[in-house]
C-alpha cells in the first residue's frame, strides 16, 4: 500500500486535477475554513503543482477521510451500455449548432495574469469552473447549447474580471456569489420559464463579475463582445 501511495504522489497531474483542487479551496475560503492569506498561498501552489504529491497537502485538512480525497489521477470514464430512461437535457437557442451532451463540452479555464477568451463554444457542461487571478475572462454563451437546464458556474479570483454574454432564455442567479470588495452586475437578461438557469457561485476578491443579456442598454458592447 505504501509503495502504491508513493507512486501516486509521483504521478504528473493535469489541468483537470488542478481545477478540482482550486474549486475545493475556493469553497473552503467561502465557508471560512481558510483565511485570505492561506487561500491565496494555496491557490498559487495548486496552479504551480506538477505532481499529485504537490497537490495532496493543499487539501488534506479540508476534506473528510471518507470519501477519499478529491486529488486522484484523472481518466475518462469507460463507455456504458445504453439503457432506457431519461437522457441529459440539451437546451438550445436560436442559431445554436447541434450538440451532443457530454462530447467536447466546455468545463472552464483559468486566467492567471492573462486573458482567457474561449470564443464560440459548442456545448456548455452542467458544471463550469472559471478563475481570474489578476486576469480577465470573457465567456460568450451566445449560440452555445447546454447539457442541462440547471448549470452551475463556479468562479474564483483576485483583482480580476469575468465577463459573460448570455442569449435570451438564460436566468442568472448570483445569490450564492460572494464578492469581497468587488462588484457584480447582471444587465439585460431575458429569462424563459423553460430556459436555462445559470447559478453563479464562489468567491471573488477585489474584482468584477459582469453578465450581459440581449436587453442591455449597452447594446454596442453586447454586439461587440468578442472584439
């Protein structure tokens, strides 16, 4: 068991593993289990980590012994036989391309002293993570399909900015987003009863989270979002 554990700690980690740890740290900070300085220090170490041995100590005092800690080697799930029953909902809007749930879905990204602009997206996963640390994220959801009508956007950052453009039919809920010396703006959204509910959760420090909908008074900014 000890030799297996040592081999695990020496394995190289992927971006998916770093993002999982970052989200756990964001949640711990929002819950008050980490101070501002502890959170900033661990986030920096998480994104610098190259092996699971460097990631594991960042969360061992934050997760319960059971289930096993989140830091595990990432591997794609094996295909499962098709069974009768409900399938994931894919909600599409005007001009949205055909989508297949779970295939090449956008799950998030990071802007660490940089700018992240994914551009035109095909499919949005039901759980997305965005981090902006001294950086900027511009997420365009217009023309994209959603895997689920209940979509969660986990955000975290320090002195950064996250801007999101949404189409008609998106209901944006920011009630679980904690802004510390920052500002949240949701402008011009047009929700539909059968549309997508986008829940924005997490903690953002000294920055901005802006959501622009089609009915915003800043029409030019909405139309030129990707320029």
